[in-house]
């Protein structure tokens, strides 16, 4: 399989390149500004460039991870441009749990988006467009992505707050964190599968941002009790990933497991 990965310089993109290499997949990384060896420069906001790059690479599959939380054009229009140009390539579009708003019970794949943030709205719009353009595509919703090398947002925040920088973790912000390696492995499975439509690819354990931060601190040899916290506005968004897990060989591990490993 020849695979094109957009957003290849990001946390998830780099992990996809690493995992694909281990599986002897011919992968072409697409980057925006930070060049990668063997990669192609791509601005997903430019429909003509997206079309030309995909025609040149001629991938069998595309995993589209590129986004910017503060830029509708990159997040929403970019996904549309990739879907329009994908042609016969198998497309996996990485979405997010914040296409939903807070509630106490977990969301299932069939439930309609109800975003309350601009980023969530951009991803929800992208989901709708991708499904309309490429009904056979996979829309993979995920949650907080955590790494092991200090590059993820959550890891960096733990280090800053443990060092005494201003800020705090919200005890009422609850999500389903996933290990970046598990997510990358699952996406590589999905791009080679016959699954289509919406999937949920998140961890099986719901944790507050404070609980997650403390687990990271313990793993990194920091004092978990030194992390400041405040209740904040209650914001609980959980994804039920059991249906997707049932078709995957990759086991989506709980944060308390992968951070202790």
C-alpha cells in the first residue's frame, strides 16, 4: 500500500510515519512548513495544490490528520479539499470528540454532532462534507492524544505547571485519553479495512484533566500533588469506542495502563 499522511509533522502524523515504517508500508508524509525527508509540501487550504499532490503521489490510502484549532479554512475546507481529490484512494479523516457538547453519558457513533466551540463546529462541518463526498471514507473521532516523549499538549502542560508556571488543571473537564501509538496503529488498520462511516477511537477510561495530569507527572518522576487545580465549568465528553474496538486488532488501552507501562 502507498499511503499519504497529511499533517505529518504533528504528534499523530509522526507516530503514523513510525508505525507505517515498521509495517513496511510505503508512506509519503505531507507537511505544511517544516520539511520532512521524502515528503511533499502541502497547504490543504489550496484545492489546486491538494489535487496536484494527490495526483502526483497516487496513494492507495490517505490518512488526513492536518488541522488548526483556530483556523476554519485548514480544519474544515482542508478536509473538503482532500476528500474531493482523493478519487479512488481510501480515505481516513481524523476527527474529534469536541464535535459534541458536554453531558454525563458517553456518545455513540450514530449520534449527531452538537459542538459548542468553533473548532468543534469546523470538525463537525468537515465530517458532514467528507461523508457526502466520500461515503466509503472512515471518520475516526478521537480524544486527548498523549505521547511518551513530552511532545503532546498534555505532557507539556504538566511540565509547565509542575515548574510553577501560572495555570491549573480543571477537575470538571473529563475526556477519554488515548495513547498516540494505539491511535496510529488503529488508523493504519482502518485504512486497510472495509470499515466505513463514523468510528470512535478513544481510550476506554474517562479521566479528568487533573487525573490525567497526575498520571503523567508520576510517570515522569514529578510530584503529582504539586499540580494546581480548579473545578472550572463542568465539561464531560466521553466517546464510547466499544463498537470500533470490536473490529480492531489494536487494543485501545486506558490511560492508567499506558502511562504506567
